[in-house]
C-alpha cells in the first residue's frame, strides 16, 4: 500500500482533468521521410509479415483467465468532488479563451493580401490549431487520457444556448451524421487553405461553432456531442486507448489500449462505420501529400492555374479537381469499410459461429483504433517536433508575426521510427482483437479462427499505411 501511494498521488495530479464533468449545455501531409535504400515493396511486405507473425504469436496465448488478468490490471485513485468542480470550471474557461484568441488572431492578426498564404510558424492561429491541437493535443488523448470533455470550448458555449426546438434526434441516423461530418472536415482541411490562411481558418472555426450551437439548441447539448459531433466522438474513442481512464469516483491507471477490450460500441447505425472512417481519414490525409497523388493531380491543378490546393482555382478545372478529392475520400472510405465488413462475415464463417456478422463487425471495431492512432502519431510526430519551438515562440504574439521562429530538423533515421510506430499500432490492434475474441467465443480454436479474416484486413491496412508513410517527400500545408 505504501508503494502505491506516490503513484496514486501522481494519478490524481495528472488525471484530475479527466474527472471533470462535461459542460452541459487541416492540417495534412507527412513530415517527410528520408530516402531509403530499402525497396518499397520490401518495406511494405515486411510490415505485412510482422503483423501476420504477431497474430501467430498471440494465438499461442490461449488462457482466458490470463488474458483477462493482463487486460484487467489497474490502479485506482479517488479524486474529491470539490477538486473536480474547480477543474471543470477552469477547463471550460481555458477552452473558451483559447478558442476566442485563435479566432481573433485569425481575423485581426497578420494577414497577407491574396491568396493570404502563411508558413505555419508565422501565425499564432495556425500554430495553435494545427501544431498544438491537431498534432500534439490529439496525441495526448490516446497516449495519456481524454481531457476533451473538460476543455471542449464548443460544449462550454453550447451550455449557454437555450433550446430553440425540442426535437428528438432521429434514431435511424445513428452515427452516420458523425461519419459524414468527419469526412467533410478532413476534406475541407485538404482542399482549402485552412492550414495556411489564418482568416480562412477563423471563418471555418466560426462556421463549425455556428453549426454546433444550432445543433445543440435543437437536439440538446448532451445528444449533439454524444451522437453527432465528430470531434467529440473521435476523441472519446481515442481516449479509450489511454492508460488513464475515468471511473465512477476517480481515475484508473491501466495498461495502454487494454480499456478497449471491454469497450462496447453503441448499437446504432453507423457506429462501426465511424471507427473505419477515423482509420481512413488519417490515411487519406497522408495519401493526398504523396508524390503519386501529386503526379495524378498535376494536370488538373495546372489547368486550374497551378494552385497547390484546388479551391484556389477559378474555372471548371478547379471544380473537377474538387470532385476528384470528393470521390477519392468517399471511395477510399467505402473500400476500407466494406473490406472490414467482408472480414467480419468471413470471421463468422471461419469461427463456425451463429453470431451475426453485423454484431461481429461492431464488436471488433474498437480493435481498429490502435491502427488509427499509430498512423496519426507516425503522420504528425515529426511535424510536432519540427514546429514545437515555433509554437512556443508564437504564444506571446497572437496578433503579430513572431520574431525569428525556430524550426527544428528531424534526423534522417526518423523515417524508420515512423514505420515502427505504424507497426506498433497494428501489433496493439492484434492484441485487442485477440483479447476480445476470447471474450466473445468459447474454447480455444473458435477465437483463433475468428481472427483469420480480421488479421488479413489488418495486413491490408498495414500495407496501405506503410506505403503512404515511406513516401520520400511531402510536407504539411503551410510549412
């Protein structure tokens, strides 16, 4: 007991924000990888072999009770209600203040005449949103714990808006509005200069805020952020990977990703699709920065005036380019989604189970989250490292260009680290799927056989992710 006391105290200090009650009421592109003498096909093939080998290794672990013991390990700490209340109000205020400062910086800070493109380190708004939040903060959600219910400024503002219409959310829609919202957000991030034009970024944030407030006023804040808001749903799922988890009266320290083993998606239309969409958009975000995509899009962009993003064009060619980006994000999502659905149907067959394929797909969907997180950190860690000094330097200058911003250079071996991070996410996904299979199916062989098709799908996702990550160049917008 004495040995755990300091750790319990640390849990309270680090995780108190996770206990705060929710307020009632892009950037894309790779950081770049170093040229490698290893052939692309060998890197991708080796990644697939590693995932297959991981499955074979976990298949040797067949002790139901032993698996539950590993996943069930935790250390609990209670946090006083008074401290929770204090942190709740502080978090709400901080979130709203940062949001207001970002919007003010985008609207009234330094802006250039047309097209208004900035390097990321020249704008407080761009640095805070893309480096601080999109890259760094989201990493903290799945690496440490989900503090978004505390800091979410949109939810804090929604708590101040009265209900204008007392409408029930249509149950038949389920999570599909969140799926569409997530795809739309990433598409806007890719095709517009939100990552390099502060005024466009501010206008986008104001638009998102307006939609959120109207939705919360119509359906209620609790329903909106639980069912519709794509950011809240995505971070809630990512938070289930974190070692620090909220409990009924405190905080629990768990092994990373083990909280996913017991997580159940709500039985609603589109719940599985949202998890797959979260996996796909991280891949899409990198795909559109690869040389192969650039080569395919160059004729259209040249016809649109040589713009680096299609929305800056002014004729039919730019509209066609926009359409290509829409088709690409939708087609990729459909491919990823139906590949997973097919794997779930095959899992039912190979396991010899009477469990419905839809239930299997929903049941194993949380195992895809480590893949998405592994790709996200591989995708943005170099970006975060390079621009972290510039972010700190921009904080005192919200309405002006920071003097002499510092940008670091990642070492040549960083490309190897990106590959390892992608593979680590997939290995953790294999463990989560393996653990969940032993909770769902009886015996030893049924759980293992159920994972054959799911593992093949994961190998497909691995190869797609690795192909994007090992591309020899590409940089986040605005850099």
